[in-house]
C-alpha cells in the first residue's frame, strides 16, 4: 500500500472541492472496497477524503413524486432493514441482503455500493495485463480463466462483470442517482449510471471528476406485492453472483400490466431488456411466457471457455425467479415456488 494522506470533509461543498483538486483524491465512506484496492496497488490515492461527516446523507426522506430518497451515506444494512424499504421496496431489501456479509453490509454505504469495482481476478493482480487497471495493456480474462465473467455487453477490451446485488434491485426499480459536483447537481437514470466497456473499459460509470453520489431516488411503485430476487453462486454466502435476477411485476385482472427484470453477474452493468419486458405486458404470468422473455433477454449472449453455462443458467433463473415473484411467500427456505 502506498503512503497517502487522510482528510475529513466537513460538508458536501468541502468534499466536492477536495475531490476536484486532484484525480488522485478519492472519497472514502465505508471503505469496504477502496482499502482493498489500495492494498493490492490497484488504486493509488494521494489523499483519502473521508465523507462520513457530511450531514443529511444518512437517512431516508419522502420525495415530491411519492417515492423515497435513500441517503448515499446510509449503510446497506440500515437501508435493507428500514421498515419503509422492507414494506414498500422488499425487492431492494432482499437484493441488499443477498450481498456480501453482515459485517460488510454494516459498513458499506449506498453510494459506495454503486462505486465498487469488479471482482475480476486479473484486475486485482498488478502482475498481469488488464485494460481496466491499465488501459491498453490487454485483457487477461478473455483467454484466461473466465468462469465469473460476462456473457452480455462485453467486447475484447473487457469481459468483467459488475458485482453488486443492490444495484440489480435498483436497476429493476428504475431508481435515479442524485449527484453533486463542481458544476452543481444533476440526476441520472440508474440505467445511465454504469457503463459497458466499449473503448473505455477503465471507466465503470459516468461520474465526472469531483462528483459525488448524494442519494438514490426510488419511484412510488416498489412492486411490494409481486417481487423476487434470486442469486445463484458457488457457495451459499459471501460469494458474488454467477447470475442474479431481480424481478417486480404489476398484475391486474390476472394479466401482467408491468414487468421489470434486471440481471446481475452477466455484464459490466445490471442488464435490462425493454423488449423482454414489453413482451410480457398483457400476458398471463405463465412459465411459458417467462421462458420466452428469458430467450429474448439472453438474445446475443456470448460465453467464453469457462462460462458458457451462464447462458442456460440465466434463462432458468429468470423463469424460476419470475414464478417466485408471483408468490413471494414461496421464497421462504424450503418452500416450493409455484404459479
Ligand atoms: Fe481487466 Fe476487464 Fe480483462 Fe478483467 S475482464 S482482466 S477487469 S480488462
């Protein structure tokens, strides 16, 4: 780990000003990823700017649109167990609790969850080429061991996946990301926050220099009746998703009025398909229709030597999770999902 300075931001403006001074000034809140990145020499920060003391970013507030705003500095645990989130946005609560460990969720913040970096093994190993860590050096994963890597939205520059569970729930809920920076405040739809690798695989998201996430806005509709989050992984806890699915449905008169499905563990960002969701509108919630939506969602998927299995796994996960969403009680341990 390199030597670095540490300073505490007193308020939002102070934090923005410190972060804008130099690209090597990095924000730290829970510190559950950036400290690892520094220890592994993946990120070299001159100065860590502690943003934990910024007031007003650690709670939940109602919005004018009937939704809620989650403070960027609220911990993942406080968010998941907050009664408003549990009751109105249980899909998000479930997605958060599928991630990491209880200890990490107690430290990790909502803003930090969006800012975490890929867990591609080669990204964390400075001895091997990696376009994300060192642009232009090459990608060690395309011809290496790529069991955990992407099947959608990738290219030769990078086949890493974004590791968050919480963000898969936020994507399905059509959250909005509130941002403060040197140019003032702005709001990004969740789908526009993270990026696909394209020609700039070193950039994970569209945050500009000096900008900070201040809040995550959730819409009024939280799919509290028909929802499910399914995470498939190599072991039952403290492992990243091979495939995960967040689904929320609005059912009216026995037909699907609205469907929101997001996939995790398959791409450089949570994956949505407007075509698949539109296909489901007006249909009965049946296994056959969910299977067709899964085919649409995985259209164009391309695996690598060790992760072809993810394509079939993702399709089955979409069907199973959608069936579970029709009966959220079926998600209890030991229960058998049914329509
Ligand atoms: Fe680096 Fe991306 Fe390739 Fe992993 S997949 S080695 S993060 S460029």
